[in-house]
């Protein structure tokens, strides 16, 4: 059995790393991936390990962390690898020339693949500086780390779905659709029970996690658990603290005003304008209570579109901040 090893920091892993590791799976029977790390790395080691395990579930992923210095000498790495992997290593795979003496120290064969990174001209340092500019180089599992969320909330019939679709088409989708509508369509008629609001949150969060790996630098989201918490107050007459505990704030909200014409729909509840305005007031109060950043969107659909596009362009002007990057 051929045991192979790949060594790197993967900070973050990019499509070049993915191609390298996939190629390695054709060269060895058992692939071992060592993630080198220090305690002050900008991306925590555990996050990188989880990425590599998700990308390569059949590989053995091992962390080697030091206080502040990554080993640089091939003999030093050879000793570390023997400690981490007592079985003989037969093949060392990578794109860097230092792997040649490393392989020799391990009595293994080296495979230096695409040393000039011609197939995938990606660089982790460049990605960290400008992740949005290198979005196509990011594997799906890595994208949520750098991605920003823009969530649309508002009363019924204010154009949330329309606006989310419009923004996704303009800036890149897919967008996360509202789960409450299909739930409402197929639920057993009658008064809502508290657990049903949790079912809606379950469905929405699961769908968001899936679609975030396919979407662009900004993930557009039609409603979220915060809006579902307001729905609980409107439908049940009281709040659900256990549901509110599940709220994960996005980078920004678009709060759509109730100043749009009502469009009749059998799945909608609150047609009277005073109820729509009450709904809006509750949503804004919930945003303020949770310290959320939001923009009040109002006016004609053309005016709303211009306001929403301006918000997205501001979000794309800078990468995700360190405070949010670890969520």
C-alpha cells in the first residue's frame, strides 16, 4: 500500500490545492494531509482542518501547530512527519521544490505537480487580501468564511422575493428563498403551534448553508430567523425566546417598507394596511433590539432597486471584517 503525504498551510485552500489533492488520490492508496499552523495565524487551524476534511473525507487530516514559527528545513519536517505518521511514507506530493529533499529524507518518491501553478494561478496570500476578486479560486466549503449576507425583511407583499431574485441575477446567485411559504402551503390548516416556527427556521438555515457554498461574495437571503421571530409574535401573540436565540445576524439587512400595493395571495395573512404597518414596526424594533445593521428601503420599485443596489456595492467594496470572519 502506498502512503502519500501533502503538506501545506491552506490559508485558505484554493482550487489549486484541491486539484493537487485530487491528483494525489490517484497516486496513493492512503492520502495524509498535514496542515501546518502557528497560534497567531489569521485563519484558525481548526477551521482549515475542517475545510480539508470536508473537501477530502477519505484523507487523514492532521494539524501540526507551533507557537510562532513554521518549520522550514526538510530534515525538521521529516522528523515531524515520522512522529505524526509512524508508517512509512512512500510518496510526497506537492508543488514546491523543498519537497524533493523532504522526500529523500523519508526515502520516498517525490511528485512535484504544476510547480509554476499554471493550471490554477491562485495564491492564498492574494486571496486573503482580496477574496472577492479571487472568488472563483475558492472551493465551495471555503466561500462562507469570506461571504457577506444581505437579508431582506419586511411585511408581506413588499417585494422581498422579487428584490432578492433581482439582486442575485445582477450580482450573482443563487439567493436563499423564504422557507415559510412552502411550509405554509403544505402544512395542516389551523392555528400555528410554536414548534412550527422552529420547523421553518430549521428548513431555512439548512437551505442557507447549502446555497451559501454556491453563491457569490454576497449571499442574498429572503427572510431569516429574525423575521420568523416577528412572525411568531404576529401569529401567536407572544415572543419565542428559544427561537430568538437561534438568530445569527447577517452583515446587513434591507428593511422593506409597507408602502407598496397589496397583492392578493392565499398564503398571506395580514392584508389590512394597519396590520402591515404594525408588522413593519415590530420588525424594525427587533432589528434595533438585536443591534442589527439595516437600511430602510421605500418608494417605488425602481427607487427600491436603486437603494438596494447601492447597499450591495458598498458591501462589495471591502472584504469581510475580522469580527465577522470567525462566525
